[in-house]
């Protein structure tokens, strides 16, 4: 803008910065005003800045919006459970202990210990392990199984069922590194693909799934690359004999069996990945976790059983191993708040029924019931009095259907009122009872 003077260095980092903070605090007052009514969740997470200094972030999440509170530099401190608990206490008092419903951390032992300390000192606050972190640990256990020396029989069973996932992950990493770690090969790949192969940090949630998803996206480009003349010329120039790694990479990329395994792994992990995407947002979803976890496991089962051609009542070793992993993680991360929030959530399923159509349905249904009561079949046929007990008896003071049935056997007049018998039928009932006496 013409005539605008850029503020000086000192003014920008002192006066203007403090002024902007005061302005933001004013804007956030509306968010804070909902804390007492809606409650607050304190989320805490640790990370390292570019200078490798350990930082702990604290965020307050409410129904209104999330709000960043502060980031504490923990350099030179031992992050014990007591140390983390003291940090959390300070945040709780700042927000207001009466406003805090729960604190969320990852599942590390020191964070869990800190959470238990908080629960013991604040009877209105729960510690909840991060659902996203829990799911990611489960995903890593499935996609990156490990085998130790002298494994137990149970560990061997797990390894045998999940070894193919470990192999596919290792082979995908081999292909990625072979292409990305050399300028000529990377240039060749870029010639065939607009998308890049992702180099995903191990700390990122669902890193294996993200990598395999990208492989599927660039599958055609990879196959075109390894069958191109340029790939053959590159191999001949580089060495008189075929490069072993280049041949392995080519064989994998052209293998339908390998891509089938990739597809199967993605179909197994997609329900878990989708739940991670839903829960890794700023939107409160505590009330959805309980049901989402159940439905996620069921989706995984359907994928495996369909792939293996098994019926519902048959057993699957692969599913049993994955099920045990998911249940073990759920057991560690389960919290009474999940069940409570689920029970308080209406989970109302809406439909596209218009008001006019609803009125028509009620009209047809109600009048069919009334007309059916006028037929002979209603009085004496196999479907006689089909709706007895189907309606409420509010006029009788809520005494209940069974009590009405008992009274109707002994009181002909009440039977006539309840079931619509006319006076002649009442006389017949009375005569029958007299004869029986």
C-alpha cells in the first residue's frame, strides 16, 4: 500500500506483538464464556522444535472452539509423571478446575502416571489417553510386526499371520528409497508422474498406510517407468550386468501378486485409518468413540472374511490376531467417559421423509387399524384382536397391559369397554360364567 511504513524491528516484536495478543484475548472471550456451561478438555502433547528443545503444548478444547493456551520449554528437565502432573495442574487452575472435564495425553507411561495423579487429586476430572495415538499404535502393531529372539508360541502365531504386511512395508520402502535417493532415477520417475513419492516421518500417524496409498496413486507411472527404454538404457550404462536392486524393484512393481497384497492391506487398514481421520480433528467426538470402535472392528472383519471366503460362523486366524491387537489397545485406552458420552448421545438417524408423506403414512396406518376392528375376522378369526396390548392404556392410569388382561377376565363390563364388546356379547359372557358356577 502506498505510503505505508513498515514497523521497525523493536516495535514489531514488542509493542505490536503485545497489542495483537490483547486483541486475540478479547476475541477469545466468547470461547471462554462457554467453558462453565459446556466443559473443557485439556489436551497436552510433546514435541521438539528445530533446535531440538523439548516442548509441551497445552490446548483447551470445548464445544465452541479449541484454544491454544501455552507451550512450555522443558529443556533440562526430566519429564517424570510428577513433573507432567504439575504442569497439568497449573493449566487446570488457569482454566478453572470446575470447568475441566478431562485431560488427554498420549499413552506413554509417564503421561498415564500423570493422568492418574490428576484423577486422584481432582474427583471431577478424568484422564483419557489420546484415541488417535491409541489407534496409531494399533496400526503400527498390525502393519509393522516385530519378532524377537526366542519368541513365544503366541508371538510366532502373530508373526506368521502379519509377516506379509511387514514384507510389503519393507519392499515399499525399498522401492521408494531406490528411486528417491538417486538423482537420475528420481528424474526418470518425475517424467512419468506428477505426484511425488512421499517420505513420511515415522512419527506421523498412519505413516505406512499413507505411503501405500501414494504407491497405489502412482502405480501406473511406476510400471511405465520400469518398462521404458530409458530404464533399460540406465541399467546398461550403470553396469554390464543387471543391478540386483533394480531388478528386484522392477519385479515388484510389475507383480500383480504384490499389488494385490498392497490392496488387501489398505482394505484392512482403511477402517482404522478413517477413524484416525475423524478423531484427529478439532471437533469434539468423545460421544462417537464407543460406537466407532465397534463398527471399525466389524468393518475389518468383513474385509478379511470376504477376502478369505469365510462364513460368519467360521474362524479366521488373521482376523483373530488383528482383533486381539485392537481389543488390547481399546482396553488400555477405554475410559468411563466414552461409555457415558455414548449413552447420553441420541445418535438420531434422520431420513428424507417429507411432512406431507409422513401425514399420508399416519393417515393410512391409523385408518387401516380402525377399519380392521370392524371385520368379523377381528372378532373370531385367527388374527382376532390382533392389536390387543399394542396400544397404551393411558385412561386406566398406567396400570399396565398385564394388569388390564387380568382384570378383563374377571370384569365383563371392563372387558366390554376395553375390547369394544356390545351389550349382547356382555350378556353372553355373564351367562357363561353363571353356568360354570
